[in-house]
C-alpha cells in the first residue's frame, strides 16, 4: 500500500483529521472528561449492593409474594441479633436492649414494624426481624443508615455483656459495600504508580508514558459520569464500578501503548510528517485496536443473555467504559501525538524503529524447535487446566466479609443461637385454595429440615411456611434441599428464601454458561476471520485462547477452591469458586486473550501481505510486537494482581484469574505457542476460500 493509499484509508483519515484538529479534539474531550467527571465521585454511593436474583425465577416470584402479602419479610428484610453469654433473654436488662433495638428500627421508614423478638434455643439469643417496605437497593441504604446505631448498642457494663448486630441481606450488602470501597481505594493507590513505572520503563520518555494514563483517565471519567446518570433511571450493581474501572484501565493503557509505539516508529521514518505518521499508526495499530475493542464489546454483550440484573448491569457498565476508552484511543490519542512525544527522555531511551532484535532471535529459535515448543506449551497449559476436572462452584458465603463486620457477626450469632440453617430460612408460599398444613407437613418430613413453623396467613389469601435446614445456608447440602422440596410439593407452591435464590442463581448460571461461551467463541472466530482474512489463523487464535482461559481457571481453582496461597492473598477459602466466575470471567478472559491475539496476528498479517512469506511474517511480527506485548501485559498483570491483593474476595477471584490469564497468554501463548504453530502450518495458515473472499470486506494491514 502506498503512502497515498495509507492517507486515504478510513482510520488513517480519522487519525490525520484528529491530529490536524488537535485543539478542537482536546477541547471536546476536556469538556467530556470534566463535564461528566464531576459526577464520578457520586457514582459509588449511587450503586446498588443487591440485584442478585434471576428474572422470572420461582424464588423471585416467592419473594414478590412475601413483599406484597407478608409485610416485606422476605430475604431482603433486616434482622437484628442480640446475644449475651451472662444474661438470659427474659432478664429485664436483656429486655431493655430489645427495646433500644426496636427504637432504632422505628426511626427507619424503609423497614416496617419489627416483629416480636424470637428467642433462640440457647436462651441467650434473640432475633428481631423487620420487613423491608422498599426495593432491595433502598433497603441496603437503610441498613447503612441504621447499622452504626445498632452496633453502638453492644455494651459491656454492670448490667451484663450484650453483643448486638444488624444482619440479613441489606446489612450484608451494606457491609460489603464499605469493605469493597476500602479495597478499591487501596487498589487504586497501588495501581496508578505501578502502572506509571511500567510505562516509563517501556517508553523511555515521560511524555510518551503519560499519554496512556491521560487517555484512560479521560475515558474512565466520562464513562463514570454517564454511569451515574444511568443510576438516576435504573439500578446498577456495586460491582459495575469495580469491573469497569479494572477492565477499562487495563485495556485503555493497552490500546494507547500499541498506537503510541507504532506512531513513534512511523515518526522515525517520516520525521517531518507527524500528521502522516498519525495516519500510519491509526491504519495499522489503530485498526488492530478497533478490532480488539469490538471483540471485547462482543464478548461482554454475550453476558447480557443471562437474566440476572447484577450481571447485566456489570456487563453494560463495562461495555460503556470500554467504549469510551476505545473512542478516546481512536480520536483523542491521535490529537495528542506529535514530535514532542520523545521529550523528557530517560537514559535508556533510544529513538528509532520499534523492531526488537531480541524477539527476532527468539523467533529464529522457535522456528528451529517448533514441534517441541508447540507440544511443550500445550502440555503446560493442559496441565494447569487439570484442576477444572474437579471444579466446585457455589454462591458467596458470609465469609466474604471480614470477621469484624456486623453482618457476619450477626449471622454467626443466629447460627449459634438458632441452629446452622437459621441465617437462611426457607420460605414456602402456598397459594389460596391449597392445604397449607399439608404443605407444612411435607416440608417438615423432608430430610435435612430441622424446624418448620406453622403456616402464616397473608393479606390476600396465601400462606407462608418458614423452615430451617440443618446446614449452613451456603453449603451444598443446604442448596440440595431446594430441588428436593420443589419435587415433593405441588407445582403451584413456590419455594423461596435466601437459599432458594442462591439455588436459582446457580442453576441459571450453569444453564446459560454453554450458551454464553458458545456465542463468545463463534463471534470471536468470525471477527478474527474478518479482520485477518484467514480461516485457519482465526481457528488457531480461538483454540489457543481456550487453552489460556482453561489454564487460568485451573490456577484459580487451586487458589480459591483448594486454598493455595490463601494466607498470601489474605482471604478465607470457601472451598469452591464463586458460581458466576466461570461464565462471567470466561467472557472477560477471552476478551483479553483476543486483545493480544489481534495485536500479534494483525502484525503477522501485515508482514505476510508484504512478503507472502509465512516464516518471515512470523519473525517480523514477533520482532515488531514483542516489546509492546510485554509492556502491555506487564501493565495488565500489575492492574489485575493489585486488585487480587487489595480487593474483596470476588475482586480477588477476578484479579487473580485475569492476571494469570494475561501472564500465560502474553508470555507463553502469544510469544511462544502461536509463532511455533504458525511456523508448523506455514502458508496454509492464511488460506481463505474464494467464495468467502468475495463476500468478506477487504481489510489490509500492509502499507
């Protein structure tokens, strides 16, 4: 492709236009970043800690009936626990504490009239329940408002020692939000300086190193402002911010790094034509960035197929953030590029072509050992993936909270005073016309149920039978009670409560996993085939992505299911991986793997278009993309592992699995296995049927 052809290519024209109108572009983005960014500090308090239900599920239907007919005493109600080792529940001193708790609950309009206190089996524990008369998001905010006052009622004085704690779902999410907030602050304090150091080392100049951070900050601030606007219309999960920030930060720096690296090489070749250099960078690296961004957005969009509001809000929030960062990479970044990019050079900086002799020599070595390298790399990845054969999953238990949080303390006091299943009651809804007592008898006779309460009439004819199981609500034994009850009870009876909601979540995630993964794989293959104009290369890219994904999840299973390194990462193993990790993290890990796939193979395609020599294309692409891939991977690994160190358990799972995926994908798959496989396949890798060539858009990377 001639220089004229480059300048007329769509992305090259965009890059040249943004560069020539740099003042306008910078003003527009400053307006977006500042105008929308002023709302960013308001985003976190506006997010919801709830939203973990399955739309259309039996448990959600049961919760809605409880909220309508039973005073909001559903899984979203507030529960206060009072416990004293030295004072019995009928002692006047104990009753004074009960009165104080009721007085605090009465001040919060989001909770209804507290029920009479229920004494535990030990005679020293009381549970007071107050139904939520608002939606789950507002119930969480109500728990945040009264949690401090409830906790302050814990006393040690002459009247006795009393432990008082607010628990239940709203309290759990209120405490989780606070712990999550603290973890996010720690992660951010670690992430930005570590990222800056890696970029300075990679670029060798302060000016170039600052561009990725500037671009990412602009995209994130704008997206956070828009997300805040969305919270004024509908609820967004608290995890939307966590995942959006982590993902957009890593990808934004990746995109900027590849474009800036290519621009510096083009500027070295055309030192008097910075605008032309911007066009060259956008037509090559910018094109790869565009396809990478589209692949990421497509992978995340597949998560929208899962009918869980928290999932959909997280995916939508991440898509929005990635979209803004991608837009900034394609418009703001070309405007910021210029000859001043090499200012403030550090001693190790060398201006020149971005070709690396080290990676070119590595390519020669791989070519000489291509069969052994291919077999050895695949064996390592399969070996790391073997723990998946015994993978266990489950919904997060109470131990995702630190031991000093009220919600966890209250949960443990209920389990101690009422039995291990009491923190997660099963709520069976019997419609009008059904024999409620007969249903209660069936529930009571079910193996694993240790306490069943008489049917309580609702306001519109339904009845509710509450029951406790013999097991911790997050255990597999407790989860197994739900299908057992549903099988024995009439189909018109609804089985709900916290355990049933977890069961429905787990079942839905299992059922949708194959669909989501299949959509991601098929769309990823199609995008690669369109971008690279080759069938075999696209298949290789997708297949090797699966290997790196499996290996990363295998490492995650060792750490989180089997507890390897739990002390190092400062978490308490649940004995399983969170249920939504395989489906949700698969989409994220696959998207990240495709990121490096596109960058490497787009460069390989570019060299092949020039030389029509498959071996030279592999060597040239590795020589030109090796250093940027290493630098980009270093940034991503730093970002993800920082969240694994400082975040809550779900963030640790995501950070470790994604960080490990990047580590394996960049350093083993992209820089070793893919080149070895391409050497083995040769020219056949770039085969494209004539009929397909006629219908695919003509996309070129060479110039």
